[in-house]
């Protein structure tokens, strides 16, 4: 980071460089616009914030077309989430959505656009056609990056939202800047208590926005999302006594819904805070995956084969048992004649006497 700061300072104080083949990111020309000067007019980030979003050295190019001149700035960040953080930090109230991209905002002074892990700012964008802007974006590396942006950005309620006040942060530095930008600087010290960023124990991320309360004032909603409900529950128990112990946090409460914590910072009333929380677009579903089996009928040829083999096996078993029993019977008759088998004296026959000759039990053997 020290080398980055030195490089930024040298570029900022050096004379303008002649723009020839284009910079590392920005093209030499697009549409009917030709790059004239390669300059560095972007204010460098603070070292902690630059480390948080893994910012590269920004680029700035002046493009001309006839008598028209525009200024384009671009900066590359570590990933689309970090770029989204810096994109929201450049929004301000009064900006409108632009058709140039899915994440683009425009005002009378220029255009701010998110493209993959790049944030692009175009000054005097009214002088550029939409087709030329599309061509510029397509010329940037990673413009077709399909990495999903943080889910938390879709949790914000829509009703009453003040456009341009959305702020996302994946670390404490961005949260502090967002709290101050939304006039809630008193809550900046919470940055160390929310366990934000991948280097913390909680790995949380935050989303803030301002809302009109219908009474001439504004409410500021803070959402904190954690990887699991267990981590969110731990943070809930940590934040509750902290909010209750300090006077500057009076009226602010924290509630948990699965992995999401919600806080309305210094609300005008408890009813307004409850109404804003109720509008949060965060749904959870608990599922239970039980072990299951899939029953399938085997082929009929396999069934018939199994039946024949089973019947044959039973026949063989019955034959073997019969032979063994016969051998055993003959052996017993020789060793113990008339004692185990063929015991005529132990056998009695019930006779009806239908004929004159009685039945002799020895006739059975």
C-alpha cells in the first residue's frame, strides 16, 4: 500500500502524458471518440480503504469528438463486491437509473457505472450517445463478468427509499464512510463491533439507506448480513447491551431474522422503526432433508431368473436334507433297532372295527 500511495502521488504531480495506445484499462478510442490525454485526476483512497477494496491505480482519459470533450475515469477493485461498495459510495441523492447498464446512475454532471470489478465515471455524459457508451463498456476487460453481486442489496424496502442513498460495505472502512454520508456519524464507532469483513470473526456485510418517514424527516436503515444464523445470534447478544448502555444510541434497537440483523438508527418513533423493519424483503425457509430411497421395478427377465434360481435352490436343499435324514434313519435303526424308529409297542391305533381282522401296527413297517 505504501508503494501504491507513492505511485499515486507521483502521477498526480507529474505533467500530462500524451495518450497514444490507451491505458491499461481504457481504450485509445471508442465510437467516434479519440483519447487525447491520459491523466490522473482521481483522488486517491485512504490506505485502509484501498486495502479493504483492493483498489488498483485509477486511470483517467480525456476523449474528444470534434468540439466535444468528455472525461472518463475508471478504477479496478478486488472483486465485484468491492467494486459495488465503491459504486454505491459515489451515489448521491437526485441521481437516476441509467439504461446504459444494470448498475448505472446518472445526474446532470455525469454517469457512474459498475461493470464487473470496475467502476467507471463519465463526465459530461450528455455529449455521448448511448450507443457509444455501450461500446465503451464492451471494450473494458471483465464487462461480461457474471459474478453475482451481494444478496443484501435486494433486502432493502422499496417504499419511501431515497434514491442515491444506498450504501454497501464489506468492511469497517466503508461502513464508517456510509454512516457519515447518511448523517449518522454517531454510529461510526459500531464498525469495530459488527464483525465486518473476511478478516473478522463474523465475516459480515452491511447495507444502509435513507427513507422518508412522511413527517418531513428521514429514517436510516442498517442491515447486517452474516454467513449463518448462529453468527448473527452471537452478534445480536453482543450489540443489545452495547446499544442500551450508550446515550447516543437511545431508541435504537436490533432484531434478528435468521442471518440478518436490522437496526433503524435513531428512529423518530418505535412505530416507524417497526414499520420499516416489516417492509424488509428478506424471506427465510427452514427445510429438513430426510434420507430417502427410490423404489424401481427390476426387468421382468431378471425377476423370472431370480424365481427359477430360488426354486432350484430350494429343491436342491430339500433333496440334500432328505438324503441326510434317510442316512441318519438307517444308521439309527442299525445302532438302536426298535428304540428310536419303528417302535411298534409305542404305537396305538384307534380302530373302528368295520372288519373282523384287527390291524397290526407291525404291518406299517
